């Protein structure tokens, strides 16, 4: 007599945020699905494992990493959720004692960034070109890490340093400015000065102009999991939506608070279109991003709500 075997657990890699904690601790269960939530601290090595080894079934992934992986043919599909986002005009910094430096003065200079494919750098280079006319190729980008996507080759204006941290590049005088993400701003970047004089207002103006908040971390599912276990993916996504809704009171009206969301929206579509354009301008990807095609892949997640 043959029996049915229970479905394998879903391995889901999520950062530790107020809106993911109810999933990770089981407060919000995933109906009919056993989910395992492996730990990775810090998160970036897990992102590399996902796009190089397909290490998880569902995985949080930075915007730039997703776009580059998609361009390289890595078999993952975007799930419409923003887990982390914010504006990034404050992310371009200099030493407090250094001579004043305007963003438009960066052409011909050296700027530190963790990796050329880091999402914060994608957004910073985007507004640098859009608002100040400084193209990616006008700057030498000095990096301390490799990009997550193994197939990608850095352009010739990217240089690898032996320094361990981006802040060290500034303090050694190797670079004139540095791109630091939100966590680094409060850590190794403590005390650094934004190049944009009123960075918060400039970021809010960008968001108002574009009708979106820059997304840093999205969510992807392996194509084979989406194909063979669509009901499990729907159940997980429904639970994520609940977790985000249940924790709405823990988010403020800042760009970072407004960015967190699950489901397709005009804001998410705008965000992907802008990020895709920026990524192509910066030679992170070769082909234009067809957002309508991306949305079509997971339209069933919205249909199941009706």
C-alpha cells in the first residue's frame, strides 16, 4: 500500500524586520506549508548563494542583484513585495573635515562603493546622472567586494581595492566620496557628511517626482518551485501580505516606512521601470527591462485574492 509523502519544507531566506518577524517566529503561519527560515547574518553572502547556487526556495534579494540575475538568465521570478526601501540622496558621503564637494564635481574623481552591483549604488548613480549630469563612466568606482552575480564583469571604470570597508577608502584618502547604505551610515559611516546639502528634502522630491520610493530589497522564488508548487508560493505570499498588514502600526510615514508593501501597484511598477533604466544606463544589465512581462509571471497572486 503506497502512502503520500509530505511535501518538503520551503526554505525561505528573510532578513529580520518587524514585518518579517511574525513569519519567522510562526505568529503568522503559512497555511498548509512547512516553512524553514535559515539565518544569515550579514545578509549579502546569502544573496550571492541564491543567485550563484539557487540555495533557497524563496529569498529576499536586492533590486540590483535581481535585475542582474534576470539579465544573466538565472532562473528566479520576482514576487511583488518590497521588504526594504528608502531614498538615497544621503547615501553619497564625504569626510566631515574634507573640502566641500558637490555631487556635480565628481566627474573624474574616485568614489568608494561596496560593490558596483550594490543596490544603494544603483540608486545613487541614477540620481547623479538624472540631477547632476554625472554619468557612471565619468567616475572611477572603487570597490571592496565582488558583485553577487557570478556571470557579471565590471566595466573598465570599476577598480577593486584591497581595503576591507568603504569607510576605510575615505579615511585613507583613496577616494573623494563614498556610497554607504542605510546600515553603514549608522556604523562605519558615522559622522560622514552627505554631499547633497539637504539630502532628506532632495530624496523626498525624487520620490514625489517619480511616484515611488526606491526599493532596496525585493523577494524572488526559484522558477522550479514556482512551477511545481504554485499553491505553496501562494500560501507563503498570502502570509507575507498578512504579516506586512499586521505590522503597519510599526512603520512611520517616512520613505522607508512607506516602501514596505506586498502586491503589484503603480509604485512598484514605477520603481522597477526606473531601476531597470538606471541599471541599463550603468551597464549593470544589457537588455531593457520589460516590467509588464515580469508582472504577468505572478499575476495569479493578485487573481487569487478576488
